[in-house]
C-alpha cells in the first residue's frame, strides 16, 4: 500500500539512494554496493520501520547498510547521507504516486461524463453534463500540472539538488521550501478545486475532501515554523497529506460509482441551436484533450 509504513520506507530508501548517486560518494561502485545491500534477502528493515514516526529511519537504514556492506563508504560518506530533509523529498515521491492514481480515477470519470454528454447532447441535461465534463477535464489538467511541478527538497549540499531531482523525476527547487511550503499548498489547492465538481454527484465526499485539503494547509502553515533549512516537516504534515489523498481518492471512487448509476430525466428540454453548439464544442475539446492525455486507458 502506497502510504503504509513499508511504502513510506521504500520512498525514503529511494531518496537516500538517489542522494548517494547525486553526491557521487566514492564512485559508482560504492553506490551500487549500497543499493545491493538494501535489496539483500536478509536485510533487516525492522529498525528503520520503527524509526519512521520519530524521523530516525534514515539513521537506522544507514546502520543496517553498514552492517551488510561496511566498506561501501568512508566515515565522511556515511555522514553526508544523514540528511533529514530526505523525508520531505520522500513525501513528494508519495505525492507523485498519489496524484498519478488520482489522474487515473479522474480520467475514468471524464470518460463516463463524455459518454453521458454525448447521449444527452441535444437537451438541457446535456448542457449541464457538458459543464461537469469541462470541470473534470480542467481538474485533470490542474492535477497533472501540480504533479509535474513537485520538487525535491533542497539538500544539505545544494550542488547535488539537480542530480537528486533528476534521479527521482522531480523538479529542482530554487530555494528550500521549508519556510514556504508551496508544494503542499499547491496540492491542497488542486484537491480543493475538485470539490464543486464532485459535489454535484456526491456532496458528502466533496465536503470531506474540502475539509482534508483545508487541514493540509493548516498543517503546512504550522509545520513551516519547524523548517529552518536543516529539519524536515514533521509527521503531522505527512499525516495531513496522507489524509488529503485518502479523502481525494475516496471522493473520486464515490464520484465514479455515482456516474455508473446516473440516470437522466424522463422528460427533458431541447436545446436551442446556440446552446447545442456549445455542448458540441465542449465534446470536441474533451475528446482531443483526453486522447492526448490517454485518459481512461
């Protein structure tokens, strides 16, 4: 599971290995030996799993790696990997995967709305559905842009930021974002922007998502007081981000179920030619955007 302890530790391990590569610690062979240690059958992840919540997992991982591959790095190399800001980078990897799942679910909703709008194209219901379809297409574009802009956290050694970001398919930040948690507030904005659209089909799910997105902003604002350039955001911020994505996925599942069961009115008003043309234009735009993005595949 993505946000399980195992999933969180996997992203932290990936961030640590990417950092090792970006730092070019003792050459490629050393980095490969560290990666091999992590994938060794007998590697003990239990201490690192136990250290996730108090932000000691990275030290526990390094201690276990030293046990399996003691000669992989010198003392200075091990110390350079003890960067707590790796937790922020790992959190962005979790967000990246979560947004990917959301894009798939919203793509499914867009496909359903496209079909429903086509069926009711010449009626007032079709005009309303076309507006919901437009919101779904726009929401997907915002989620995609938010996902593409996710950065790594600025590491202790800024010169390796580019290598770290490239290895993890993240963006290079201009500055540390511990004092200005814009990646978190951008995610909250993207999620809350879906709420009016989802509310048209499932009001309760939309309200829960709106509350979770607002809670993420509050947690990020409170967490930035801890961020002084050398510390990672706390567990409260990570938990708020997890809750926001959990409620977002639940809302999209509820949306798709509602669309599966949706039925149009028995009697409907026919559209005037001008309104019909607007619906037709929206359908053409939606088809083009969804074909380009691969929505629903």
